[in-house]
């Protein structure tokens, strides 16, 4: 083995990624949240709600540092196959900051 042969080896660092769960309850039915943004998210399996439908929803985000849950208004913006992109309607600044903080922690851990 030469002096610099160690440079030919691939090193993979194993890092524990914190568990994340995100879900939304609409009309007493729970949908997992796939993609998230500060002003909207994609609810898996929620296409049956139909585009333009407005409702009250309970949103819950959980990770190792914080559990965020709140009730707010939402509306289906688009339907993509079995999924629905849901926009927050009239989300106040305090809740918007909680969502942004959760997203920031999630992105840093990835």
C-alpha cells in the first residue's frame, strides 16, 4: 500500500437524521403531508376534496425538537393525481413563523 492509497477509498459518514412527521386533519380524516412550503403543502391522498374546496383544518408537525399544531383555514389550490396542494388561508404571522422555523430545522437536518 502506497502512502496516498487512502485517498482512493470512499468514506461515508453515517449521520442520524431526526424523524419528522407532518399531517393534516380535514373533515375528521388524517392525510400525511408530503412536500411543504411556508404558504402551502401537499396532502397525500386528498384529491377527493376537489379543487377550490375551502375548509378548517388541523395541521401538525413533529420532530425531535418541537411539536407544532394549530387549526387554520385552508383551500385546495390544485389536484395532482391522488394528491392535493393545499394553501393556507389567512394564516397569521405567528403561525407562519412557526411553519418557517420548522421548515428551516428540517432543511438543516438534511
